C-alpha cells in the first residue's frame, strides 16, 4: 500500500495537474503549487474520497503545506479508525 | 381573547421550505405584510402567543415581544388557536362562542376556539399535546377554510393581495418627496407614497392596472418604472429597476434589473441587471449581477418544483420561478431554471449553464457540483458581515437555529455532495 505522503502527493498532482514527483512536503498549496480557492475545496473533497474519511472543512482548509496535509490526514485517519501506511 | 399562532405540523412546514427553515409560517410575506399581520388585523385579539418549532424558539423570542413556546400563556383567557396558513380574509369564525375545534377533511386543526375554563382543563407539556387533547375532549366541527398550501400559492396570489390590502389601508396621495419630472399613470388615488420616501426624477409610477404603495423612507432612483399592483417596503431602494406588476419588496432591500410578480423578504439585494420573475426570495439574500431566472417553460407546461431534492411537485401553474432561502448568495451570471429551489445559506457560483433545479441548504455549488465548500463556519462569518453592514446583529441564538437547520438538511446535502464527488472522481 502506498504511504499517506505518496497518496497525498498523487491526489494533489491529479487535482492541480502537476507531476507528483515534483511536489515537495514543504510546498504551499497556494503559493508554490498554485491552488486557487476552488481547487482547495476540490483537494479536500478528493482527500476525503481517497482516504474514506470526513474532515472538518475549517480545519482542513487551514492546512497550508503538503507536509501539513500529510500530518493532518494521518491524524484524521487514526481518529476515524482508517488504516493507512505512514 | 388571546390569539395562539402555532406552527407544529412538520409536513405542512416542509411545503414552505426553504423559506420556513428559518422562520415560523406566519412570518411569510404576501401582499403588504406577513401572514400574521393579516390574521391579527382580521381577528383583533387582545394578545398573541406564538408556538414555533423548538429549534427556532430562542431566535424567534428575540424578534418578538410576545410569549414564545410558553405553555403558561394558554391559561387565563379565552383562546383562538389558528393554523397560520389559513387565508385571513376567509377566516370568519366568531371569536366568541363555546369551545370548538375546526378540522379540515384530513382532520388537521384549522382553528380551535377554546374557552378560558376549557383551556384550564387541557393542561399539557407542549402545544402538540395541548392540541391533541383539545381535539379529543372538545366538540369537533368540519370546516373548509381556504389555506395557503405551498410557497407558490403566495407568489401567484400576491398581486391580488396587494390590491385588496391597499384598499383596506385606505391611504393614497404623496406624503414623500417627488423630484420632478415624475410620471404617474392611472389614477393618483391608486398611489401612496409614504412620508420620508424620495422619488428621484425620471421615475414612472404606473397604477393603471393596480395600486402602488411605497412605504416609509424608500428611495426610488431615476429610470425606475413601478407597475402596480406593487408594494415597496420601508427603507428599500430601487435602482433604475423595471419593477413589473405583482411585486412585494422589502423592507431594506436593494433592487435593480427586472422583477416581476415576486416576493422578497427584508434586507435582500438584487442590485444589478438580471430578471427575477414569479419567485420568492428570503432574507439576507444577494443575487449577483445578471442573475436571471426562468419562470416559464418553452412548452408552456406546468412548472414543477422539488422541495426535498427527490420528488417533483406540479405547481399547477405555467408560471413559477425560483424559491430562494435566507442568506443564499448567487454569483454574477447565475442562471436559474424554471421552478428552481435554492436552499438557505447556499453559495452559488455560476457555470454558464442553468443550475440544477435543486440546491440543498448550506451547499457550496462550485464548478457545477454541490460541495461542502468552506463549511458553515465561513457562511456564518459572511452572514455576520452582511448583517453588520446593515446595523443588524448575528446572534448566538441565530447560529444555534441555523446549526439545527444544518443538521436537518444534512441528508439531502450529503446526497448531493456524494453525487458531485462521483463526477470529480471520474
């Protein structure tokens, strides 16, 4: 199974039309990867679908970087009893 | 005699969604005011008591100076309980008389006249139990009083209501300021311009086919044309609007573009061009520039509307536009299909195509699908900002009420979100 980081990068690449290999943990979704507000909503939706989790919108949308997203999603998965590869 | 307005039949309430999500049924507007105002004018009670769904009790209590959901208010006086959807002009039940419960053909309580002594014997924990007990213990009579059954009934009868209420009000003349040239068509007896109103130059008031009532401190900007029957509420502004017949607007709305046979609750904006026809718009709504709705299908067949996102209801009319819930905002260029339902607290971003006919409450409609968007917290922030701008307060009680609406409307919203996700995943 792919790790959370790999899956977050894959979803991000798919939504923002980027190459997953070029996405770094310290990248900001907006400043570095060019996500517009509408795409932020799409990212949250697609992360929920990818990991079969429910995220609080306000908390999810306050996440700035890819690394923070990995941490946040890992935490939500644990809380919601979803097994993931860290 | 104490008038008791009760709103405790969920199925009835649901027929007035999304407008009834944030208010009791008697606060719905038609003609020159609310359903409650008309019932009070007809019945002339000494006092009023309100019974609303629990989730909105605190918010409503802050809006009125009469008891809300207070069972102790049901003793000490003769009572007249009235189902708020009864058409006031048809309510001819004598307020004096022995106790009796008026039921329609489905055995729903239409009214209940209960003497002080009988009321004392009906001690109950809540209004539903009180009504059930009254039905069981007091004489029942079958009655056929006309009622408002759906929101579109209000839209379709609005012009007639304005005409009737204008006659009842018995006012006409120009007490506000008219800056010439202002053209008045029809009889000046069919126009009332209240004190504090400012009618700018180059305005046409056309009362040939119905009366025009412009309430206090409203302002009519140049190149507006107002066709009667029409009611413009206190403090509202018309910005070069083509205000066609049959509109009730206000209070404190900003209206531009073309509006026809529509009812708009207070503090809503349709500032710019775009057509709104045969529609019902809640409070604190903002319709972005060029938002336009269809109110007539190309084949002239009856318009149907979904109030639950699943079951289409034939309105029986070829002309019905949109139902738009409180606090909903549309972006520029939004196109609304005939018979559209936009829930409360929804955010709509146009796609260039007509929207789906049903958008749930608290939905963020973005890129052609219903999403969770930025969540309800962001919607509340926007509501607070909008209200602050008009010197109104977003209160914890309001937030608690909308939280309850958020939960109530979750099933249809989640279903729409899931459908949208499937589109995204593809």
